[in-house]
């Protein structure tokens, strides 16, 4: 029996071969299994573990390992099915920041990643307890464990001493470690997805004989797609369904299928999953909906217990069009066209729309997964699959929720370097958003948070499914533009003007063309044509003339893309044919590398791909707005690919342990959390080196007068700010009085605040008047799903009203910081405006880096706001600041584990 406390801390993770193990702290009840682990070890492995082939050593180790954990001791075990297959421990000896480790893995589980996975989780547990270094004594000829420790990705050094080696591991994670974890996660993920997306056999459980049943529809689609493997039906009431032999239950099948599609009522799903696990099924697709919390938990438990990956429940199904698979395990009406786009959706209806749209365009799909309730397989798994499947070159996502946004962002950043990632930004409304207590929290809308994730990860976020398909058509068929300059060519002046307007509205530019290029174009076109941009060819231009005009523009360096807006002309004109032949005769992009798109105002479809004579395609849109938005998204992708990837900024002079002490002291006194007072706020900001205006707290009128004299100096002005637990927005409560000169004004101000606020005022904060500058806001908000978000933008009392802010997810790279500074509309103020000098950009970057570090260090940091943050040419100063803490536990988003 497993100890209940251990069960609550249990997590599941994938091994290198795709199988699942459960990791948890050891408990006394594990002693028998730990002892059996050692008893079943070979003599050589016992010698490697204990430096002697002694069975007695195994008994002593089992006694120690299964003892209750203490401050300096932790043991983790790995369980596969019902069998304990690995154990790892650390124990401090003398120095509380250093611990010795030991590791043992069952003989038949070597080379499957058990030891590495245990060490990753042991490192996380150790860091939580203040341990910075692991040491290990290893036999010199134990090459396997030497490789495990060296390949972990952390700083590893060895000191040889005869037949033994003393290994030292520094536990501070860095980019090298995260990259090593990424590689291991990708290997394990793709291995675990093989039986799901490349199954050699499929069973449909609940394949009914009644026309219209979901199970029957899935079986029908698998047959019609000519599934390349073995196909089974499970139905206790039939001998065959759609001429596929039926069996009463999974256990009666001739062999365990790789994949089982469960299409039975919700109440029967958990038992069906258990039967699949017991029979040896490797993966599940659960299309059933309506599972309650208990049924969903039982389903997930069965998958973890028996090593099965799962899509769903409540999903449309999955498909893989690879020739060696040919699997359509969906109940969609139309079979997907084979192609190169990977598709993942949560909504079945959205999935059907995307399958139909991609098939109609001729792009087709490589694989399709309807994620449904995402109890297991997620977008992270699919990104890794598409990255390595050798076929997918375009990924389309429709996600309504994010299980681990930071891990998703890291994976997406890498995958997006190799293929475009597109999504519909679903759930942009602010309905249901919790009331925020600070301007920073109020600014952190769902739209801003998701936008930060998409922007940093290089994901193209569209507003509608139509716009998603518009952009997919362009990215599938055309090269990326070098920038946002567009030439508009039209055979009708009005259509050209309309197209130029929507390009500018979308955020593109329509520059005037150079005189030499204008002369070249006019020489090709009939009298009356115009070529400054838009280029008006007139209806009299021949298809050849229009084609050559488009080619000259595409070859020039004057523009980055060409939009050709065409209106049908009568056969009696000089053209003699539809001007669309100007694009389909030969594709301009074949030799220029410049994207060309068409707009045909008489086109019924929103977007089509027109085949060209040389085998390429040109996207044709029914409206210029669609073409302009697609070109903008393509230009933004090109810009993202060209930008430096950047590295996380680590500012100097940060006292993380001091910051931790401030947080711990506050939460000891206020276990439920709350707002820091002015003193604690100043202390925490000081630990992270964030520049603040000088200040003193005063409890009495006399103290306020003395503080004002010291801070303001002779002739200087002072500021009084009332302090109290409920005084968050001081300006709105009339709790701030400015520019106070002399003792009498300070006394009068103190009395006025006391009379106005009464018991709400516990003391006053005294500051000198800040030197003038640009008033900005910089802050942090912890989102429950996305983690820490760093915000920057216009500050002051109208900050929330003007809503000129941008955000990025922490931790910030130098590239993130640069983009964050330039994203708000107020960015122009930082470079000097109407006589004002430029702000100290370096100091602003430094403040954002320090806020990012503080948010990354302190999971308890619910909100932090510097508003106003005064920016001048000689530096920046936080004039007012507020910080709210909540009792939260740190969570490593990159630690490998299943949902």
C-alpha cells in the first residue's frame, strides 16, 4: 500500500521510449519493493551502486531510503505499472547547501531514461530546499552513470581518486540545461505518440450497427481511407460492422491494437479504458462527451497506470494522411485531403471547418488532432510531433486553454523557426475577468496576455478562421516578404485605390515608386496608365503587359510584395483574355523571391489558390482586406525570424535571498497575503535594485515636518501621501498632496489628510517633489495560467483610462525588453518629443529586467506596480510603488511531467 501523502505528490512523466512512469516520494510501505529492486540486480550493478556486490547493502539502503523525509533528506521512486523500477535520493552532510546523491535503476530499465528523469525531479526538490550542489561518488569504470550525470545538462565536474570519481553537479538551471530537457522531452513525446498517430492496428470500441452512430461513422471513415494497418470493431451484439469482424471486448481481439477509439456512453468510458490497458493497448482516442469529474479522473488514472497516451475526451477524433498510415479516425463527413499542414483544435466544429478549408485550398493535412478536453495529449505534444514527422511544414492551432503556457511558448519558439505556426486568438473578450486592484492588473487583459505569448513565441494570431485560412494560403504558396512595402497593381483605378487604402489600414505601406521604375512600367503599359503606386494599368493593358509589369515590380528592391487587384474585362478589349493570365502564365515568385497575391473582386470564394503553368500557386482573394491582412502576417513572421533570439537578462546587484526574506517575513505575519506597506515595498524594491524616490514614513505631524525638511531641502517642495491598508489608489481617494513648501504647509496638509481619511490613514509617506519627466508605468502581474507578465506603458493618473500598455511574459530576454519598450503608442515620447529630451533608455531596460527577475524569483508576487515611473535623460525613478503578495508555491514550468 502506498502512503496517502505520497500519492498526493505523485506525478507522471514519459521515458525515452514513450512509456509512462509515476514519480513520488518514497514511504515506509515501499521498503519491500526497494529491497526487491536490489535483490533482482545483477552482481555488476550491485557493485556499481554499493562498490561491492553485497545483498546486505541493499537491505540497509532500503531501510534508509524509505524512512520519512527530513529537512536534508529526500527519496524519490519511479513506478511502472505496479513495479518500482528506480530510486534516487539526496542527503545533506554538514553543509545544508550541498547534498550527496545515489541512484539505482532496475536492470531491464537501463537506457530508458529512468535515472535522468528521477534526477531532474530530485534537482527540483533540492533547489526548493535551498540545496545548490549535488555530489556523487562513482566507480571510475561505471561509464553509464558518468554519462547520465554529464548529459543532465547542469554544470558537472569530476575529480579522480584512484578507482573512484567524485562528481560535483551545480544545480542552477541555465539555457544549456533547459535545452537538454527539451531534447529529452521531444524524444519521449514523439516516441509516445507513435502508437497514436502511426498505429499498426486500430480498434473502434462502440462501433454500432445503427446508421448515424459515432462509432460506426469512425469505422466507416477508417475503411474509406483504406487504413494501412489492421482494423477491428468491438461490439458484443454483432459479428461484423460494415464488413469488419466484430469482437465482444478488447480482450477477445486477435492481438492488442496500438490504438483504441472509444465511442461508448460516458458512464462506460472508464471501464473501457481499464480493459484497454489490461489488454495492452498503447493509445486511446476518447470521443465520448459528458464525463463528470470522477469519470474523467478514472479515465486519466487508467491511462497513466497502463502506459497509454490519450486524445480527448469529447473530441472529433484524429487523422494521419501519410501514405504508410492513411488513418481517418474521425466522424467528420468529409475525408481530409493529404497534404502538409498539421492541425490541432479543441472545438470539433472548428476542426471540421479547417479540414474543409484546407482541402478546398489544396493544401491538405499531414495530421489532424481534435484535442477536446485535453486530459492528456496537448498542443505541446503535437508541436514536437510535427517538428520531427518529416512532412509537416505548416501548423494551425485553435486553442481555448493553455495547460502550461511557458513550456508551450518555449516549444513554439523553437518550432516556429522551422515552420509557420498559426492560431485563432479565441477568447479575446474580457467577460468574466476578475476585478483588479491595481492599474497594472487592470491593464493585463486576456487579450494582452495571450498577445504576449503569441508575440514572443512567433505565433501568427488571427482574429477569425477565415483570416487563418487566408494567411495559410499565402504562407503555403509564397515566399516571405522582406518588409511591409507593397506595390498595388490594378486594371481599374478605383479597385487600385481601394486596395491601397486597406493595405495602409492593415499596417502595410504603399510607397511611391522610384522615378526610374515608374518610367520602366509606363513603357510597358498603354497610354493613360499611371505607375506611381498604385499602378493603374487601365483595362486596355494586355495580359502580357500586366505580367511583365508585375515581374518588374517583384524584381525591384522598391517593394516587398505585390498585390494585383483585377476586375474582369470584356473580350472586345485589347487584352483579349482575362488579366488573371498575367499571374498564372508563370509565377513571378519563381525567380524573384517576392510574394505576389491577387484580388479578384468577382471571386465568390474568400480565398483560392490559382495554379500556374510552372506548377506553383498564387493566392487569390475575394476582397483586398483579406489579401492585406495575409501580407501583414507574412511580413510580421519575416520580422520575427530576422530578430535576434536574445537571452534572458540577469541584472547585476540583485539580492534574491534578501528579497525572499522580505516576502517570508510578510507572509509569516499575514498568512493570507495582502499589500505590503511602504517600508516593506521600499525594502523589496531595494533588494532588486529598482531606483526609488527618497522617502520616509511619519506617524505624527512632527515627524512629517522633520522628514519634509530633510528630504525637500531649502526651498524644495515636499509631497505627503496617506498610508493605510485600504489606500491603494491614493489619487482617487484624495490621499496625495503635492508641492508643499515650508513647515506650515506641511502641517496643514497632514491635518487635511487626517480629517479627510480618518482611521483609514495610519501614517504618511513623505517624499521630495520629483523632477519632471515622462510619466510611465512598469509592473508585474501573476496570471493564474500564464505566469508572470511584465507590463510597460503610459503611467500617471490616467494610465488605466488611456490603456496604452504592452506586455511580455517573464523571464524577459534582451529582445523582449527592446520590443516591450517600443510597443506602446507612447514609445515616441522616450526619444524626445516637442522639445523634451530623450529618456534614458538603458535605465528603462534595466528596470524592466529587474522587475522580470523579481517576478521570476518570487512566485508569491501577485502584483507589483511602479506608477508613475519618471523617465528623464539622466535616469528613471519610481515615484510611487505598490506590491501585493499571495501565499503561492513556486512551480517549475519546464519540469517534465504529464498533465
